[in-house]
C-alpha cells in the first residue's frame, strides 16, 4: 500500500523474514483497514513485495457492505482483488430505500 492508507494486523504469533519480505501470522489473526473492514482467520501468509496475502484457514469478514465467511482466501493488492474459497457464505447490506412521496 503506497497510497497513504493504513491496515492494522494482529496475531498471537508472527514470523517476519526481513530479507525475503515475508510475514507469517498465526493464531487469532485480526486485520482491520481504514475503511472499517475487518477480517479474522487463524493463519495468514503475506508476500510484501508482491502485495499478496493467502490463507487456507476459515475467514470471517465484516464491513459496511456486509459479511463473509469462507474456507480460505487470496488477497491481491496489485490487482485489488480478493478471492474467497468455498464454501462461501455472504450477506450483503443493501442501501435503505427512500420513502415514496
């Protein structure tokens, strides 16, 4: 992320390989970004140079758009695509309708 945005990552354990720029997080991994989205999983592998994060653990997510639960995921920061592996369960929050006049 070179656009000035922030992301907070927490976990029970972590291993950072500085030269390779690899970060492995394990145990109650919690990710929150500035837009208010939160993801929780048990493990997360991050390739910092490639801007890719992967997990084969159950993922629980929530934010202003809804909620998601999946069995693993790939987050590609370059393509700005998140791919969730199945089974996937999604709840989408639709905007409230304006009352008719």
